[in-house]
C-alpha cells in the first residue's frame, strides 16, 4: 500500500494534465473552426474539476496502478462537439479529433525536454529513478527536489505516448476512428460511423483478447516504445 501511494504521488499530476489538456485541445480547435458548444457549456477551460470523469479519471487509473503488471490508462469527460456547427464539418471534424492526440504528443515532447534538462543539471539523477535496491535514496536538498520531477517527467512521457497511440486506433468513438470516418467517402464513412455505439465494447473485447491475440498491443506497443525511446534519448 505504501508503494501504491508513493507511485500515485508521481502519477496523478502528469495523468491529470494529459487527460484535461487532451479534452481542452478538442474544444479549442472546435471553437476555432466555428463550433462554440464547448465554450457555451463551460468546458473550454483548464479547470480540471470541469473535465474529471469519476470512472475514467479516478477509478480506472487507480485500478491500473493497483494491479501488478497492468498498464496505466484514463480519460476525462469528452468535450461536447456539434459537427454541424463547424464551417466544414467533415474536414474540421478530422482536425478536432486529431487535436487530442496531437496535444498528448506535444506534452510527451515537452516532458522529454524537461527530463533532459534535469539530467543535464545532475546526471546522477538517472541512477535514482526508478529506485534501485542497492542505491540509497537521495537525502540532499537538490536530490529530494529533482528526483520527483524526473519521476513525473518519465511518467508524463509514458502516459502521453500511451494516450497518443491508443487514441489513434481506427475505431469510433476513439479519435483515430473519427479521423478515418471524416476522411472516407460518404458510404464507407457512414458504415464505419455506425460502429460508434459499440466501439467501446469492441475495444474492451480486443483488450480482453490481447494476451492471446495481441491486436491492440501489437499496434500501440511498438509505437509507444519507439516514441518513448526517441523522446528520452533526444
């Protein structure tokens, strides 16, 4: 339990920023292209309390952290978008959908920059996170300040690359599915769009089958690994 709360203290801020800014990006781009629905509903804000989803922002991430070997995922309340209010509904809806993953990609890059700055200040920090059994924790003031920042930067890279890759799955209602729907000709777009009410059930089924048929991990796993390594090493 102590280890759980120790990990949670480093994860909660990067996760909150990742999911809140993801949704804010959707609302901001929608407003830019003519749909002020999010603004009128008070959702075009960085106030995390407005975006928190009890299940996706609190319960699911906590369960992921509590389960050994599990992966971390979460979401915020979707920002409302009215496609008919966009100036060019099909084209602009693709841009609105892409804004969320693009924000997570930008946050991952920014976190990588912060991590490299911290390691430039004190290269020995990389020996203290993740904690090593034979290496004593830092007790000096600089170490006690910078090690938690290194931990949060690394978790931010992991969380944001995961959200970026997962949301690009071409299954509505994920952002990748909505990008594909907005890009296809009307006939195929309509047929793919009909999957949206069942999309989360499809994703859940694929996640349950993943240990035997690694469709989702086969798609997002290499992407997350490649992105994370490029960002951390850069």
